[in-house]
């Protein structure tokens, strides 16, 4: 049965034009289409010579003799165009070419590492200079220049060595009641010298000479540091630390110079609190204690062997004298040993170049350090490096030569003292030993 409308059969003539359809038992015959001539666009003239690098379609394989070999059909052959070698950057399937090798971009200059290093070095040097200058002025502003050596009269002749009088006082300035109890300092008013030593920095070798506080000395004529009044000598013989108690640092310097004949160039004094704070800021000081000892008054309780002392322990170590038969002489030896170790650890690159250790150490020490008015930071640095050299075996560490005692005071050996002073004044290595 045919559902097509009347007249729409295979005999209606439509099959002559459009085929019979799928319902006809006979398949469609070949149809002839009218040929339409397609106008070809004019091809550009190819210049003589090889094609420019990076442009054009690569030659297809096997079509060397094809009439239309140069015709671009628009079909991609699977190759990535843009470089005659077939790949990006000249390598088939390789990574993209660098910007300097891509078509249409100017070549980029190579980095000038020499210039970059030069600029970086200048910036780094500038930062270091600014930091160093800032640190210098900060530290210099904290130094307490309170001692006026111009008030010292009748001074010995000057020499080539730089001589420091280093004093450890029992000042409790700025300490709370809890700190005094912890450090076993007591609560005495005022301040006295707890230790004294002369450090001579000479080209012939550095020397550290401890002056026992019980040394028998004569108090000479002097000008009062506060009154400006001249006091005549009375032939008074007393302990060395009494000079400090009478009129402070200026009279102490005058007394040392008068009894030794050695000129003192600079004065440095530190109290209990500052000493302990410096040690703690450094993270402790390593010491090798040859023989253990205890002392209730100083709080010392040490076992023999190598150990790191904190601020509290260090203060007890340098103050102990009742635990030794030699009393003050044994204490001065421990003080020399500890100060040398302290300077050796403080004057190291690990401390100087580490701001997290340098600034706390400087702050702890400079807050309580009292020096003469002519002493600068470079003088302080020279003092520390001279003490460091002694701990490294590059100098001499001795007690003032003693010949006996008088009324409980230690009497200096005059002949050896004169020889010792002469060697320092002549910038010679000190060979005079203590008794």
C-alpha cells in the first residue's frame, strides 16, 4: 500500500530528478550534476631562493611531482608549523623556544651578573656602615664617663704602653632586695673596691697585675674630687681600698701612681649587678676549676672540672677569699683567670657579629660601667682584646710581688715592683714573677 499522495509515484517523473527514495525496489542510478567552474585566486609569486626561516608550510613527502604540490589545502598534517625543522624551538616536540629565539620578538640581553654583584655589594656595605655607625653612637651614649683624671696631681711620666686600672666595686646600685639576697652581696651602703688590677697593653706583650685590696700603701697629697681642695700628705699608711673609700676613683689612681711610679692612662669600674648581667648576656662563661671549694659568705659551691658559670655563680667565684689559705691573693688569681675567660668569650666573632648577643651584652655592661672622661669605645675594645690575649697565652698574669705583711696588710717587694714598672715603661716583656 502506498501512502504517498496521488501522482507522487516512481512513474510521476520525480524519480527523473531526485531519485526514487528508499521505498523503490531498484536503487537510484547515477545522477549527473552540472559542472560549475570555481575561480582560483591568484597565487603570490614565490621569491627565488629558500623560504624564510620559521615561515611557510613544510614540503609534503611523496609529492615532489604533483602539479598542486605548492597548493595549501588548509589541512594540518600533524606537524607544528613555525620552524622548518618541524618542532618549536628547533626540536621536534621539544619545549617552547626562549623569548630571544621566537619570531617577531627582539633578542633579550643576558643578565649582567657582574653588575648585579657590584650593586648588591654596595647595598650590603652601605647597610653595614649605617648599622656600625648607629651601634657606635648608641653604645657611646650609654658609657658613663664620670672619672676626671685631670684632677690627679703630680703624675708619673708617660710611656708607650696604654695602662688601665680595672676596678670591681661592691656597688649595689640599681639592685633590688631580692637581687642582693640572690647574689649574696649584703646591703652595705656606699661602695668599696672589691678587686683592683693594672692592665698594661704594650707592644712587647700585655701584662695583668693584680693589686690585693689589703696592700699596704701610703696615701699621698691629693686634690679632692668634689671640693677641689688640696690635702697635704700625712704619712698615712693604710690598705689600698681605703683610698677609694676616702675620695673615690681619682684618689685611688693617685695612690696607685704614687706607690708604683706607673702612670695610669684609663680607668674602668664595674659593680656587682653589671658584672653578673654581662655574664648572663653572654650565656655564661666556661671555666675549668682545678679544685672545688665552698664559701657561705659569697655563696660559692663549686666542684672541680670544666663548667659554665652563670652570673650568680661567676660573682661568687671572683668574690670568694675565706675558702682559701692565701685569702686575698688566691682571690686575685681567680679574678684574673675569670676576667681573661670573660674577655676571650666576649671578644669573638660569634658575639661581635651576632646582634642578638652583642646588643644585650653591651647594654648589660655599659649601663653599670664607669670610665674616665677620655676613654672611648676603641679604648674599651683595646682593653678587652688585651685581656683576651693574656688568656690565650700572649701575655703575663701575676700578682703584685709581696715581701711580707705589716699589721695585717700585705707589703710589696719594692725592688721587684721597681723592676716590674721599669719593664712596662720600657715596653718590654714582663718577667718579674710573684712570690
